[in-house]
């Protein structure tokens, strides 16, 4: 597994591949007909682009009637395909929720995500999370998200969402009026304590910075100016 690289390293090779993946993520039970309509390409061209998507474990194919040899094929995104589309393409979390209720495959906190009423915040949280997973290339050979080793311990998808994404949002005051939603994620005493300690550290750091800035102002302004600025 690769460590974090430039995001372009993980981009698909062609625009058509990305268009197909975007359509598959937004469309439940996408097939050749729906893909052709969305991309304005013929079946052969679509197949040529689908093959590397399936080989790279972004998309999987299924028979509508499993035991029938000539059954119609439908295409679904793997966890890797969902993560890629959320990270890099014009796919929003609501698109995936509408088409695939099993989004819990890519995060355990689907109910929390649904509870975030601010559309921009909800999508920003998921996009940032998806980019971190994608850039760590944290997938197995079937396109499923796996644990990955970082520093001295293994991290899971829940670690990334809770520690890297939500902690930053909380520190920016995004959930000051929505503590009940946070309890869906920080539901263990240790997690709550860690979040509280993090926020206290952030506050102390900000207080220290403010004091240093005030000290600089006091040194640079004449006495009358100091009184006016206070």
C-alpha cells in the first residue's frame, strides 16, 4: 500500500472512466443502457472503459438473474469506487445515500452524516474523509476499505472520520449548537475525554497566540494608541 501522494496519482486515466464511475455511483443498478445515455458512447467504448474500472476494483458487475448465462448485467461501485467518487468527482453524499443505502460500508457514522442539516458541511466532511482514505490507498484487492498502519498503530475508517475530520470541524465551532449529533460519534467516555482535551489544547494555543499578538501591539503602539486599541 502506498503512503500519501499527490492526489493526481490516484486519478483515473481517462475522463470517460470518471464519467462512468460517477454515473454508477449516482444510479442504482446502472447498466449499459443508462451508462450509454449518460456518456453518449456506444456499448463497445463503454466496455473498454469499464474493464479497467473493474480490474482496478472501482466497479463490480452482477447478473440480474445469477443462474442465467445471458442475464442482463448491472454495475455497482465498490467501497473504493464510492470513496473515489466522493473524493474527486461531482458526487455528493446525498447522491450515494439515495442510490445505495449501504453507504455504511464506507463509514459507520451514516446516521450522524444524515443528522447534519447543513448541506455544505455534510458534503465537506465526507469529501475530506474520502480524500484521506483515497490518498492512503487503504483498500484490499476487492476494493474494500482496510485498516492501515500509521505511526505506531493501525487506523480504521472510523478512526479517520472521528479523529481527522470531525475533530477539526468541532474545533472550528461547527457543532456548537448540535451536541446531540456529536454523541452519535463520540459515544465512549475515552473518546469524549480525548475530544475535550483536544479542544482545551486548541483554546490554550489560541489564548497564547492572542496574548503574544497583544504584547506585540503594546510594544509597537505609543501609550495613547495602546489605550485606544484595548
